[in-house]
C-alpha cells in the first residue's frame, strides 16, 4: 500500500476534543470516538499519506517509537467501523490487538488504537413508556424500551441491552 | 389524517415553546385543564391555529354495547402513539410525547435526557434512560441541599451552560411497573435553581442493588459519545448537538459507574464538587 485509504466523507460530522475525534455517521446513526492514536491515522488518511508517514506522524504526536503494526491496527479498526472508503482498503496484514500490545509493552497500552462505537437511538427511546402492571398491557406503539423492563404488547418480553424489546 | 379530522373535536390548545408552535386537541372539554397542565415549562399560548405539530387525544369511555369499551387514543399528526383503557395513562403519555417533540426539535437549546441539580455555582448532570434510577438520585441530591433544575431534561445553550427545566419529579415509588408519582421540589424541602450554570460534573450511572460506587473517569471524547446516547436531537441535528456538548465535556468531570443506594452516592457526588 503506497497511500493510506481515504476516509468515507458523506454524512459524517467530526469534532476534535483533546486529541480524540468524535465522528457521527448520519447515514447509519452511529457515533464513534477515535482515541488519539486512531485519530492521528485518520488525519493521515485525509491527507493521503503513506503508511510510513502516518507512523512518523504518530511518533511525533505521541513522543515515542511506534511499530508499523499500530498503523495497520488503527486502519483495521477504522475499516471495521465503516469509516474508510471500502474500495481503497488493502492492508497487507491485520495484526491483533494482543500482538500490538506485546510489541508496545505495558507502558504503551494507553496508545493502542481504540474506536468506541455507539448506535444513536431515536428520540422516542427516551419516552418513559412501558408496561402498566395494573392493566397488564403496554399502551405505547413504540419499538424502544427501558433496558431490563418488561415490554411488548402484552408485557411478556424483556427489554434487551440495546433498547429493543426481545 | 382526514378520518381523524372528521372526529368531533371539543377543545383545542395552541402554544409556543422553544420556538415551536404546537397544538393539542381533544374530543371532550373535561380534559382542557389537564392538557393546559401538561404543557412544557415556558410554554405560552398563541392565537394562530397554524402549528408545526398537532397532537390529538381521543377520549375513550363506555362503548355502544354492554361489555364494550372505547380506548383512549393519542395521536401525533396521523400516527397513533398510545392506546390504553386508562385516561390517566393516556394523559401522562401525551405529556411525555409533547415534551419529547419539543426536546427533539427545539430551535435554540439542546435537550439531553438527564436529571440536573445545581451545586456551588455548577451543574451536575445525571443522564439516563427511564428506569435507570435517575429521578431517585436527583431527589437524593436535592434533599442533600442541591438546587433542583430538572428531573427529565438538561437544556444546554450554545456555550454548554445548563438552563432550568423545573417540571415536578416523577418518582416510581410503587415499583418500576407502576406509573410514576409526581412530587414538587417543595415536597422534598428543596429549592429550584433559576440561573444557567456551567456544568461541573456528569454522572453516568445506573442503579443496581448492592453495587458499590467506584466510578471511572471518562475522557472528553468518550463523554461526548455517552451524552450523544441521551441527546434527543442527536439524529435530527448532530452538528448542533455536538457543538453544544463539546464545551460541556471539555470543562466538566465525567464519571461512569454503577451505583447502589442513592443517598450514599449523592453525598459523595456533592463532596466531589467541594461539598
């Protein structure tokens, strides 16, 4: 790979906070928090640098030597998050988090590339709407529910951790 | 919508809140006072019948035959949101959905689903879904001396300051499957905050019986991600929401962890902000 792949641009809102990047994907209603390591690689993707240049940029920003695998792992995470132009990704290898951690040592654990993901719920998920123990019915025509609460039309199901009745 | 419009509408209320014009109509005049009582804080009546959004309450009752009962129905435009045999539940849910609409579409403020109190010139936000124990913790904070700002929504301006939205607290004193009971802040011997405050602390927590309060501190980016989960307009206006949340998460401490007893945690939270 001579040049890093381009980030996927349409429908993205990006905000930088203390070295991290928060990215909102309006097409999929997903939000991502890129830690400083992944954020640096993302910026290198924007300017179409080579993997070696991305590594050198990381070394400058983080103030220590960085193995190439960190760049590949960051790219892998960005690709999994769907934040890269799919047609452009052809990483030569996909190192695991464990392999990278071993090379970085314990002191480098905080620099391991991490992308945290959130599925942004619709506004109606905030409705205090659920089963009425008195009537044994759910009055709301609402797919989202409060995690752990009883849900469903006849209140026989339990609300799953993702906020859907299951 | 045509079918709905042909029903006999006995009463209508039009109001403006957060730059939005909203109408509520009902099929019986007896619910007029109840509808006026469920309007969002700061709502003011408008004369124009033109509204951005129309809610309709079809009041149920005895049916045409013995043993048949007409349900109470709540609509937002043509979409049915609620059907229930209990008028109280229909009114409660009408209130929830009117406030949700305002919270999602507000033109100037960003609404975060969170309880809020003020303490020593700074706001403490407790974001959380329904049944997470948010109201119980807010009540404990108020009883411990914090000023009450909201039980339901944190209203943020473009500088990330938190404004009051002082609706009565909704406490589920009879269990999670029972409707909440409303308590005014005066009933809790508390006071209501009046001026906007910068956020000092965001507490992301959920009640779990027996859990110890050992929160971890989140970075501003992770904090913003967590708050997007509770920002009502996150899907509708992500750019504006992120712009309002950014100064908040940069200045405030963000803690996340399970909690047990609300009283113990309330004291520790206030201590964290110089209590």
